[in-house]
C-alpha cells in the first residue's frame, strides 16, 4: 500500500510537503492494531500511573529500536530470519493471551508485570516486531531516509496517543481486547506468509479491511457496570443523609443530690 501511495510523487525529494501528510495518515491507520496490543500489555501493570510510565518508557526504547531499524533496513531485508522471529514473537503473544487465565480484576488476560523493567522491553520489542514490515517497505521504496525517519517519529507519537485511549477503552468494551489480539495474529501470520512465500502475501488493503471489521466488533458491546459499582453510591448516599451526633457538647451526667 505504501509503495502505491508514494507513486503519486515522482520527484520524492521535491514533494516532501505532500509525502509527509501521507505518512502521518498512513501511520495513524496502521498503528491501530499496534496501539491496542501495547495498551493491552501496559494493562499488565498494577495501577494507572504505572501503566502510563510503562507506555512512556517502553515507547522511548521502541523509538530507538525503530530508528535503528530504519537506518539498517537495507541490511535487515536481506535476512528473512528477522521477519520469522517477528512473526514467531507476535504469534507467541497471541498464544499467551488466549491461553492465560482471566484475572479477577478488570477481566485482563495476558502477562502481568511486577515492575516497569519487565514491561518496558516487552512493549519495545512488540513495537519492533510490528515495524518490521512497514519500515522495510518504506525504506525500500524511498531513497530519502530522513523522511522515513520523520515518519517513524510521527508514528511513535501517534502510537502513544492511541495507546493511551485504548487503555481506557479496553475497560469499557467487552470484545475490544480479543479483537486487538486477533489483529496481532493477522500481522504475525502475514509476516510468516511473507517468509514462506511472498507471492501469496495478502495485500495491505485487505489487512486494513479485516482490522476495521474486527475493531467494529470490538466496539460493539460495552461492559456492564459491576454489582459493587451499583451498591457503592447507595452507601455513600445513606452516609450523607444520616445525621451524626454532635461531639463538641457531650451529654451531661445527672447531678447527685446530697442529703443533709
């Protein structure tokens, strides 16, 4: 898909202002499945603050990995083993998700992390695996490496914003996390097929259509409020209505009358 879009700009170095918006839109569209996977991984942290920290630090490392991949892409594309490793890693994530036990809190599947240093490398490597296909395609089409670097930078920023939204949406929609991991499986299978026989690789437009259908299913049902959430407001209301005894003026003790 990327090569077709860039064909509209025959003088690539002269038409940077046209190409950069195309890269922004393309990164936004193709980052949706990546963002939901990273958001689901970040939910393996214990609280919202640590989830944000895991995303921020993980994507800083992912940015370094992605820039290194762009700069070495002409060398990386010569070795099919990199794409095989990326496909195996993504499919392993999907296997771990669908075979893990559902946690009692927030209905979360997948890995749980005891510290940020466990979550950061997983997030960074997951983004790197997602980037293998798009980055190698972009660098093969374009001779302007700095423009591809700019596109990669925009992609990381877009990814962070979208992942932050997905962390909230994953709590609100029942099927969204399942839909996200199915898209991860599609990306992993596409990389695997590319290694085995590149001539039968599904086109990008077909992948985007399948991801759109999965996301429509993912957003189709909201999570019902828990029973605890329904009881808590009533308790708070009763506490607010019930008057409290004043503590400043304690009741006086009855006076004793002495008989003379």
